[in-house]
C-alpha cells in the first residue's frame, strides 16, 4: 500500500492488531494457535475471519477481547483500539477498564445462544444486570432502550422481555443476544459462528438483521465462521486463516473471484452453490497440520499443488498487492493464472 | 416402482413426550429403486433422521409398512429380518460418537466380519480389513488398523464408519448427515468416496442432510425429497427441484440459503415468510402445515384442507395447493 | 510387564490417586504379610497397661497391656477379605442386572426397577441389625453374602443409568444394524466403556462394606471370632477408653487405620479413570 494512502485510511481504523501471538499449554507441548496475525478493522465495515477447525479463528476472536482461556497466553502483539482520537492497547487494560471495554466498546455474541443465558433469570434480568454493571441504573430508560432494541431485532418486546430463556426458540435467543450486545451502543460487535446452530430460514433472518443493524447503527462487525457462504453474504472484507495465520485478506469480491492464495482457492472450489450452475468441485488433499508440531516453511505446502523448494523452506508473510488485497504466498501469480484459466 | 429395493408406505412415527404424542414422521411414502440415490433435506426436527432410522429398521413405525425387496420388514421371520438389517446399513453424523472409543479399528471392523462369516479367522479378517480400508481411502491400511478412534481425525473416523458399514456387503446405505461435521476441505473427498461406492459396488443410497447445496452436488443424478414438519412435501429429480421448485416451502428454502458467491447471494430474490416461528410438532397447524408461514397462502383453502400429492411434472411430486394452480397445466400435457 | 509399567505410569498421572495407591499397597502389605513378622500379642501384662507410644510399643498398649500395633497389623485381614468379597458379589449382580435391564428395557426392566426401588427404601443398617440377630454371622462368606444382598440395588440403578446413556451412542446403533447380537453389544461395546465407572462402584461398595462390618462388630452383633479393627473399637469403647487421656491411642488407632484405608480407596478412584481411558492409555 502506498504511504500516503496508509496515512489516509489510518483515521478510520478503529482496531489495529499487530503481530499477535496466542499459545496454549497442552500435555503434548505448546499449541501455537495464533502466529503473528496483523490486520485493521475499519469503521462501519464487516470483516469475516474464515477458517476450518484448528485454523485459530476462534482463538483469535477470543484474544481480540482478551477472553483467552487460562491455559493460553499472549506472548507477543498489540491490539490498538481507537475512539474519539484516543487510543489504547487492549492487552494493557486493567480489570475494570477491560470490563467496560467488553460491553461499551466491543460486545460479543457467542456461538451457543442457549448457554449464554442464565436459565433461571428472565430476559429482562439479563439486561438489567448488564446495564447495572456499567452504571446505568435508570429502570425506565433501560426498559425503553431494551424495548427499542427488541423492535430493532424484530422481536415482540412485550412477549420477550419477561420470558425465560428456555421459552424462546434458538433463533429468538440469538436475536435477544444481539439486542443485549447492542445495549451499551458498542463500536464493535464480535460474533462467533453467528448462524451455525440455526435453521436455514432462521439463518436468513439473522443475516438480514445483522446487515440492517450495521447500516442503521453504524458499528463495525467482526465475525468468525467456517461458513464461506456467510462471508459471501455479509462481509466487506474477508480474512482466510490457516494454521494460526491470516494467509489472505481482501475485499469480499477479490477473495471469491480473484483469490491469490491456493488455500482460499481450494476452499472456494470445494463449496457448491445451490442456485448457481452445476459445476464440478474439487477437494483439498490431505489434512491441516498439527499445531503442536508445525512443519517448516509454508504451513499449507504439504497440501498445495503449487509448492516448490522455496515453499518447503521459507514461510511467506502477508504482503500487500494492489488495493486492499494481501496474501501470504510465493506462488500467488500462478494461483491467479489458474483461477483465470478455470473461468475461461 | 417394480425394482424398488426399499419402500415406505404411509409411514407415521409418533413418540410420547411428557404425556403428549409427537408426530415426528407423518404419512410418508417413498420408494427407492435399486442403484438409485435419494436425498432427504429439511431443517432440524423435520423428521428426516427418524425416517432414515425407519428405513434402516432401527425404529418400528407406529403406522404404515416398510417394505424391503417386496417383503414387509416388520412381518419377517427373525432370519429374514437379520438379513434385511445387514443389507441396510447406516452411517452417522457425529464422527466422535459413531466409533466405540475403547475398541481399535481392527476390533471394530473384525467383529461383524467374524460374526457373519465373511471371514473365517483373524487372518482372513485382517486381509479383508486391509481391503476395506483401501476402498474407503485410508491408505496405507497398516497405519490405521491398530489405532483407536481418538487417534484419527474426524474425516478419517467417518471413513472407518463407512468401512464398518461395508463389512457386511450392504446393498443400501443410509448416510445421516455423514459429512456435515467434517471440515469443508475434507468433506468433498468423503462425498466422492461415497459416490465411488455407488458406482463400483452398486450400493443404493439414502442421503440425509440439511445442506441443499451439498445435496445438489451429491445427488445431481438422483432425487431430492424435501421434508417439513414430518411430511415429505416435495420430491423430484434433482435438477428439476432446484430449477423449478413447486412447493412454497422449497421455494422459500432456496431463496433463503446463503451461497458461497457474493454476487449470486446478494442478488437473490427473497421470499418473505409470514411468520418466523416454526410450529410445534405437538400442535401441528390444520390443513397444510406450512400455511402459517406461507407467503402466498389462500385463506379458506390452505388452512382447512390438507393438500394431496400432485405430480407436477414427470416424477416431480409436490404436496401444495398452489402447485396445483401454478403448474397443473404442464402436468396435464406430460 | 509392559502393562504393569503403563498402569503405574497412568496411576501416577493423578497425584492424589497415586498417593492413594501407595497407601493402599502399604496397608495391604501390613495386613496380609505383616502378621508373619508381627504376631498378635495376646499376653496380659499388668505392668504395661495403657502405655503411650514408645520404641517398644509403637502405638502404645491396651487395657491389658497388650501391644496395639500388633493388633492393628493382625486385625484387618478378615475385615478386608469380607469387604472385597462383598464388593465383588454386589458389583457382579449390579453389572449383570443393570446392563441387561438398561439395554433390553421392557417388562423385565420395569419389574427389576420396581423391586430395587422398594429395596432401596428399606433402611439398610437396621435391617442388617435385625438379620444379624437371626443369621449366625461367623463365616466370612455368609457375612459377605448378607452385605452384598443389601448393597446391590443402589449399584444396579447406577449401572443401569450409565447403560441407558451409552445405549444412545451411535456405535451401539451401528452394532444393532450390523446384527452383532445382544451379548456382543452389552459385553464388547457398552461395558468396556464403563470400566472406570464399574471400578469406582467396586471401591465404593468396598468402603461401604467396611463400615457396615465395623458397625456390626462394634455393636457386638457379630461374634468376636477373631481380632479385628471393629472389635478393637468395641473393646476400647466398652472399657471406657474415651475417658482417659492415656487410653486415647487404643481407640484412635483402629479408627485411624480404617479412615486411612477408606481414604486410600476413595482417592484411588481418581486415578482409575485415567487407567481405563484409551485416550490416555495410548499416550496421545
């Protein structure tokens, strides 16, 4: 990216992750779950972190809000968060500041929408507790705010607010969680597999809702998913993760139509569409590497049709190529040729 | 169909749940021909898994008949029933619960071989196991034979599950979401392996999934049946179902599915449902069960009268009042 | 040999469990090998009544001046033998009945469960007391049989609920589909998956049997055919050992050894889980 441009875009970046590492202790050795990840999140954009199990996407998501489990550690890296001209490193926040950060700046909505609720508390109690923990205690104002949010997420406020979590369906609970996440008007919403456990028709509702809310309320959205179609549907930018690293990062159209990394290309070729034309699919041979005992060189090299001597020795770093598109691959030119050949 | 290997005739399955009857499967009729590949799609709770279990003889339906090679399964002699059970195998969804964690791959595969005389002793069993592991793509077999399930990846476990099903030379395999818990990059090679079984060994497949895209890819040359609230609401050869869905529910599903293609998925025509809530199986709506959500339902008809199956085009059936109107003409000319 | 090495290695993974194992082995050695080296002191020595611990009498002496340590060493054999036998019998009944009823279900299941429910509502120790009055409990086997008869219903229920949950696993359904037969499914597919559970049931049955015996002996309902920890407590109690400072060792020693033994057994169960888990057994 040219220097001047970087200067310009800096102003609208609200989150910058720099060389972030996350490791876990396990009986077998150290699991290197996230290895030197850097990216920026812009204002009012939707960023998708895409990867398969063991790619480190969920670990990265948790690390962004300092929710790494006890057995994990962050040996290196910075997470710079900006708001109103101020900036600070999330990794350096004390307990109290972190608690504030969690709801007021960056709210998260987790995968299993049932487990996120306390089964013996009514929905209203959940809202009340969250608000009280952050100093807003005017019952009337809070109730109005909650009612407003329920309407936003297309729930019947009267019916939902005094309900117990088990009285609501999976899709409804997911939407309640969304409303709860938005309660303190955060700048960033972080979602982990937001639609995985939901049925297709419910998924559709949640997707449309997320898109509309983001446009109306103007927050930034990061979501972690294994589902390529969700990224295609919702994201402005997509980051593909493999073995703890972002291997490709770019505009959603670039990622899907002009992928430069062989792994991204492989994923796209492996996923069928329903209403598109019938086409032959191809799978990626082999399986993901062991995060405890990583091979040398590029971590995808064992499964990559383009790999050569250099790939086996050296690990490529994420490098920019043209507007808003970067890739960690020595062979990206060949990959793009292949993709064009497939189109022709 | 004369060469049908398995037929379900008006099969209904009810379960007791807290003193109430839950109708998991509701009057499903389905005939699957030898060598055919049929896919059941639907959302969770639509009864597709229960239907699969009924086909495999693991559940006795409350009403209706299950016919295997022309014989009523639940009226068979114990000997015949055993033969049927073995001929129809099931491959489960969860790679973490489908293999016994305390038994090695060898133990898991040798038990059925030895029990049913496909191998006379351990040496023969070992040879046969090597062969099976090769077929399911676990090569070299020696690397897998003495392993425990936890030493294998999810995809490899699913392959062992398939190998286990193959030990008894089945003629029919029910694959219940067999690839949905496996990573995208590995999913496809597993599907291709299954397709290979169909071609090489002539195995008939009932493939159960919630993923229409996957169903389309896997059963392009077969038929897809769509289930909703325990009913088979539409069934058709795959291309026709995808291109000309007749049931309102199928149309809604197709329009709702997010696609792994930004332009395609963002420009899809959306069908807006009247209600987001799925009715409870304990209290099914009268008439057409989809009518409370159906965008184009007709008052006085859809909420009163249950629609009958209609052959929209050749071999394409839909259970929908509106299908009658929209494509009846075509049906008449066929 | 390699199996024993793996066994010890796995046991050692859980520190509490490993300590339990070591204590248990020491106590067993003391009880079953010890008597050959430390014969029971039966001689009354008037001048050595209620002596505090010394080099001569590690745990002091009793009301007749006899060595307490020798009584502890010689007093566990039969008690542990009966406890082991009881646990074996009750676990066997529980596993057989629990797995069959759990797996087959139906009428047999309802009948057996109805029976165990009634059995479980009966107060166990009072029944034992009443029975002890009718049956002559001088043979270890008869005592074990009686204790097992009271212990099995609870265990059966526990085993059955485990089987019910394992029965739902996909691999059991696959085995059904492969027509592998009930015997194979119960004994080769289901039971091996609950070995740790059964082992834990076994040890807990043993601890219960020890308390039952000690209770019976202490109340004097089982004839004092031999020396044992329960008899020691009874005698100490009867002789008013709790009233004198000097005699405290007499009553506390058997109590301590029983508690130590029970603790060893219970903490051992923590390690058993690791031993029966193939994931840990193969070291991956």
